C-alpha cells in the first residue's frame, strides 16, 4: 500500500489510504513534543523516518520532551546511538 508523508511547520504525518500510520509534533527549537506510530506499524522505521525529516528541516539535534513512554525510550535510545555513530564534519 502506498504511504503519503505530509509535512507542515511543526507536524509530520505519515498515512496510507486507510489510516494514520504515524504522527510527530515538534517545536522550532528541536524539541519533539509528541511522537506516535500506530501499533500495527511499529518496528518498521516510521519513527526514525519522521525524526530524520524533522532533523533535516531544522538542521539541529533533536530533544525529546517528557513524559517518555517505555516504548518511546527505545526510540530515544536508537536516535541517540545513530547520532553518535554519524561522523560530524
């Protein structure tokens, strides 16, 4: 099924023909205020995709506002590991 990525200031949404797959709300300061991926679509890279879009748009390292759910901690850890593995010029 084809997915559609919609990006407006402060919001990234990934949908398909039937449902919202994921949603990310962020502040211009780089703070991720809300990140959600629907249960049937988790562990498929949608959260990382949305974070990459936001990071490219803002050109800064992202921060995550609390509270962070137990599943959200995995996303934050993966983002932190990816940032450490990326060489900086």
